[in-house]
C-alpha cells in the first residue's frame, strides 16, 4: 500500500527536512489503521527524538493530523483504516506573529 | 463706478473662498488632533460606538471603489462603521491587518501590544518606521493608521493582555483578531472570546508558512476544541529563533483583514470550521476541513471546566512573550562568562571553541577559530561531525603536555543550545570522544557582542 506523507509547519524537520515522503507500507492481512501507521513511522522514519512527534499511542499535543485534507477527527482518528493513495499530513500549529 | 463695485464683489468672493478653505483646513487639523491618539496603559470603559446613519459625500468618494461591490454596498459600509475590532499584537500580522481595516472604514480599532519597536521588527511590521524605534508598538501603529484614515477611532493599548484585564477589554469589542506571538496568549484570547461570545479571527506565521482559522464563530469550534492540550514548550519555535520572511505574516494579516471585513460588513466568513494553510515556498493555499465544536471542550463544551480565565503561563508552561526563554541546565562549575573566555583567548591557552548553531546562523557571524558542529548533529551523532570532533580533540591533546583533559568551550546565540550541547558532550566524553572538560559560555554570542566586542553583529 502506498501513501504520501507530508510534514508541514515545522513537522518536516522531524523527517530530516524532507517534506514529501511517499511510503509503501508492507502488506498485512488486516488493513492498516492510523494507530499502526504512527508506530510504523516512529520505527522507520523517526529514529531520533520521537518524543517530538508521538506521545503515548497518538501524536503529541500541537500536531494536527490531516487525512486527505480533512482533520483526522472527522475520519475516526487512530481507528481510521488507510486506503491506497491516501494523503496523510502532519502539521505543527504555528504560534508566531 | 459699476466696474469698481464689480471688482470689489469679485475680490470679496475670492477672500470668502479663501476664508472657507482656511476654516476647512483648521477643522481638519483639529479633527486629526482630537483623533490623535492617546496611549492607554490600562483597560478603560469606552463610550458605545454609534456608527454612521448615512454616508457623507466624503465617505462616498473615499469608499467609492468598494461601495461599487454588490457584496459590500452602502449597507455593508455602514455596518463597518458600526463595528469595533480588537487587534491583539501589532507585529507582522497586526500591522497589515490594522492598515486594511482602517483603510476600509471600520468604526473603531483597538490596537494592543506590550512591546516597543525594534530594528529587527521592521522587515515585517510595516506600520513602524525607523524613527519609531523604542516607541510603544501600539502607539506607532495607531499613529500610522490615523494618518491613513482619520475618521477611524484608534485606541492603542500599551499593556500585556492578562487574565485580569482580558474579559473587560474583549467585551468592549465586536470582533477580535489574534495576531499574538506566543502560546499562552493564544489560549487566553480564545477563552476570553468564548466567555464573551466574540468571533476570533486567528492567524499565525513562521518561516515560510502561515495558518488561519476563525474560531468561536456561528457554532463552530474554538481553539481549545482543536488543541485541548498545549504543546510542550520545547517544541514551540518563535520568529526570533526560527526566522520568518516578512511577507508571509503580511499575506496572513491581509487574509485576516479580509475575514474581519466580511464578518463586520455582514457577508460572513467561510473559515469558521476551516483551516487555511499557506505554503510560501510552493506558493500554495490548502483548505482543511476541521472538526466541529467539541462537546468535550473545556471552555466551549457541554460541561465546561474553564468558566473564568485561568493562569495561562502555568497552563502552557511558558511565558506570554516571544522573547527567548533562558534555560538553566548546568551547574555554576560547568559555565564560564564571556569575560572568562576573553582572557582564555587572550592568553592563547590551548582549547577548542565549539559553535553549535545551525550553519545558516554561522554564515551571519562567528568567532574566528571556532569549530561549527550544530546541536542537531550532536544529538543525532552525525558520523562526519563526530569524526571531525575526535580529530580536533586529539590534535589538542597532542598539543598539550601530560595526560590532561582538553578544554572545550561551547557557544551558541543566546546560551540555551550550548547548555544542551554541554550535556551531550559530557555523555560522549571518554567514550565516543577522548576525555574532555566541557564548559558553556554563558549568554552566547549575544553576551559577547554586548560585553566584549560591541562591533560584533547581533541578530
Ligand atoms: Zn471549544
């Protein structure tokens, strides 16, 4: 299954400065859900300082997760089952003015 | 005789016209002086804003190009004159926002900022000029706006918004715009808007990105619905650390002006449950559908736990300014002053000076003979950088007699990152690199520029 990942608003820094991260997830019998994706990202993309990205089994406060340009709260958050070609974006809230 | 009468009459008419012109000029001057702004240091009750019953000929001429829009029209313009808007923060967002709101004819503008104008503000805070350095930003912004449109009532507040004054202030305005630069203020403004039922047009910008949402508007979510828990303070980057291209908050502040004008004129905003994200690098706007108002929200939910304003600095674990926090991670023995380092330098004592700032900052300025390894490279144990460090330490060891531990002095911009680097280097010492004595230079290059070398650039 392939799914482009993006990090904006500073979150790209967590991905070694790379904004677009097309990934192909290993196939498994059950469909991938967001909870599993977060674990996979932490293991495969964020080797250093994962605490800047995750807290418990979700993202840390101040990061908003978007699935296909919608707040993931509208999609079931951690339980959302990923479809092929889904676009997942992690954004950090900005505070500067 | 008749000719003389005619001539005198003509002369009289001329003088009368001249007098009328002078009277008009005097009235204008008096009006602008009466409207000339007085700085408020605390929140005071305001007289109710009446607005205009009808447009004068001068109004019609001034606003003609927007009156022609069916979306605005005469009624929209009259609505603007009846609306008061509070702008929290007269910086990169607040300046263009205040400018366009005043130009468009909003009735009353509250301009709040606790800070004074500095040279490093001018690239983005475009209402302030060189001559305004040191002046209260609220006053500088208000005078600039008043020059643009003297018919707009401007109230500059030189104060820090706090749980004690926020409700009294916000209750007096119809629409609030959050142009602030720190997390505690964003929660404070949100809660005060929810508790007083005001729409909140909120924007933010950093580096090459901007975000905008209208909160607490037509049953939509509030800031807390989206962000129930504040971010850990160490993950928050401000403009003085992360940098920002001036035009980016400029674009977002203009976007805020657009949404405020639509709400004030009666057209309404479509950003109530929507996040606008601006990526300046790709020149791209994205519209994100947001969650609705949350029943579980602590302030706007069904059983709110926040029913009055609380201590937001404690809630967020950070101060309500964008000034840099001063970390204190090390003991006294692990730190030296810039004066100490100056005498080490002058005595040519063998040592390694390690500059842990990112390369982009080292390009701005650095001390000669410093070795640059960014903090992030130390944290990630970047192989080529560790190799470089090992080489320099062993060179130093050869240079020094006996089996002493070579001294390493760590410097950065303000003395925060350098302390983190000292902690990392102490862990590495004796394992990943030869044993070293690591010390932090207190206050970093900023302290160096202030205390040792006044010609050294500050940024
Ligand atoms: Zn809420």
